[in-house]
C-alpha cells in the first residue's frame, strides 16, 4: 500500500483541526482555515524534523506509517486544545526559534510590533539602557539585544521558572548584552534608570471568558490576568515606571484591543507626553507609547 503523501496528510489533518478545535485568540482570530493549515504544517514539519519549506517543495513525498502515527498523536493533542508551541516546545519570534513551555506565555506575532517600535525609539534617542518587565521566554529582550548589540538589556520576571527558559534562549543565541533578574516589577533594579522600559504585561480582566478558551486555558494565569478591568499591571507600570525612566525616556506597552482610551487617560494623568498608539497586524489596537518629560 502506498504511503500517504505530505500534501494529503496536511489536507486531512487540516480538516480534523477545523472540525474538532475551535480556533480563537485573545482578541480577534485570523482566518481559521489559515490557522488550521499552518498548525498542521508546523506539527508535520516537527514530526519529520524538516522545515515547512520542505513540505511545500516535496508535497507528494510519502510518509512512513510509523511517523504518520506519531504525527496523528500530535494532532490529537492539538484537537484537545493544547497549544502548538507547548507540543513542539518552541515558537518562532523575530526570526528566532525560542524554547517555550507551560511556564511561559507563548510569543505571538502581534507582539513583534512592540519590538519594532522599541527599536525605532532606541535609534532615535541613541538609547543604550533598556529594561523589559515580565520577560517570559525572553522573546522581546532577545530581539532587542540581537538587533542592538551596543545596548544593555535587563530582563525581569517574577517567575524563576520562566527566567530559566529565557536564559536558555539567550544562551542559544550567545547574547552577552542581555542580563536577567528575578523579582517583582522594578524591585531588582530599584536604583537604576532606563532610556526605554518595555513590557507585554498581563492585561486580561479576571472574569474575561477568553481565559477559558483556546490556548489561554493552558498558559500561565499570572501572565494573563490583571484585576477586574485587566489594567492593574498597566497602572503599576505607568506609575512606577516614571521613577525608573531617565528624563526623556520612553515607556512602551502592549495592551488589549479595547483598552486604548483608558490607557491614554492613565498616561496623560500621570504626566507622560508625546503619546502615540499603534495597531497590530490584525488592525487591532495593540501598543501604546508615552515619554517622560
């Protein structure tokens, strides 16, 4: 009997995923069909130890039944909702393959906007001292440290387990300008000031139904939930960040799609100036910036 081809396997698994798993993200999902195909490709490439480019180059290549059985087990895990990043133990972000696990928030493509905007401000200000609050996998801090080797990047997280993952990722990319501290908010750097403070903080309201849907069911709650309106962490960053920013320094934060106006008010009331806000790849409000006078 002829082995199933790569293309047929992908088509079959795509249909399984679409039929059995409700694709959703925190704010607004991309097209479910695109997600299903992409995730099938990622899992098959992982099983075959090949790239997704290989799958597209050799679509008629047969798959050994034993390997196909391994792949089917991964698809079954995904249909139960387990995130692809946790199944494979890795996630791509800013052209890096990052280690991920259940101790860390999964890096998402919309967060790359935060990196882009930070790099712009670093270049404009010739900034050299950067802090990331709540680093998780280290994705944001690693991206900045790689792009700006003359900068010193300090990455902070309250979870030592998350920091262990971030340190592994930093070691993989041999980044010597990136330093890690375990602690709550700015406590590990209480005497330092920074040109840029950047954060993708928790910003989901504690009763938000999305917490019981999709990938969010598996991700660490401490990295997602932030009080009754989802703004507790952002309020803290705005107020305490002023004490840790150098004059003219910038605070950059990711936020929820429906929080922009409230955060603009918070920043304005706290005395930040030159506010700007930006939409993500899905055309949703995602990042806001404010400058300390």
